[in-house]
């Protein structure tokens, strides 16, 4: 838990669009390095939060067992059709949590990229899947 007298540990980063699979792969590698440098081994609930330009946030975590966990805030529910198209699934899950195979990450990031205003690393986020321990990042 962060002390309220300390400066924020992470700061939002303005988003630069990802247009190709190579762009996404480079972003993943850079993000992995950032996570390794800034997230402690004892910390849980870590991932990235994307703030969408039109409202809402999407929290993303990758798990060691090959899943993408998306926590889509109610304000970002409007993006559900894009997530379904990128993941090639027919129906949105009930609630705000999406569990997708990790092979959908590149398509998802290309699809969402133009909608993202900023990103920020997060720790301690409840991704709603307490049985899943840790993340691959």
C-alpha cells in the first residue's frame, strides 16, 4: 500500500498508436522490461491500465497459464463489440471480466490502440480471479 505522502509510484504515459504486429511485439517487450524493473516479486494484481479517450478504463493482466484477463470498467462497456471482434467471440461475458487466450493479445492491442489515451502500470488491482496467482508480465 502506498503512503499518501509519497509521490505516485507510477504515472500515466500518453499513448502512441500501435499499427502493426511488430509495433505490438515491441510494446510488449518494453512493457515486460518495465514490469520487471518496477514490480516487486511479492506484489500481486499487477498489469496495465488503459484509459480510453472516450471514457472508461480497461485493466489488462496476462497470466502464467496463458490467459488475458481484462477488467472493463462500466464506463468502458461501449468497447465490448471491438473486444468481441478482436477475440473472435460471439458473446460478451456477464459482468466486467473477460478471460481470453493470450494469442489474442496482438489483435486486441491493434484494435484498441486508436481508442487509448494513456496507459499506466498498476499493482494491487483485483482482477476478480483470486484463484489465478501472479501474472506472466
